[in-house]
């Protein structure tokens, strides 16, 4: 199995921290019986922010992990491409 050669991405970690904080704010809004339309708007914002994290991670995965395996002409090529297709399929659902 392919091993990651780059460290954690500070931008992704920062973005995820913001998503978590925003999601907790939505929970508080629900606990405080805030207006449903306001809560739905905030849920959409959380979903959008999480999708952005996913897109950045996918781009990083393709640019580093997938490209690295393909350039090495490794026996892992088919496996990593199949894993990528599976990940994309699950991400866009």
C-alpha cells in the first residue's frame, strides 16, 4: 500500500477546526430553538466548508500520492487508480 510522503497540511487542519466549531454552533442554535431557516442556512455553510476541505484533500491526493505512484511505474498503479475512482465516487454522492 502507498505510504504518504508529505506531512499533515496545516491549511486542512485549520479548515477542519473551523468546520467543527461551526458545526458546534449549529448544535447550540438547535438547543436554543433558533429559527429553522437560520439553522438550515448554517448547515449549508458547514456542508460547503466540509466540501471545500474534501476538494483540497482530493487535489492534494492526486497531486502527490497518485502522481507519485504513477510516475514510479509501480505495480500499485492500478490499485491506486481504483482507490481514487472509489474515493471520488463516494465523495460526490
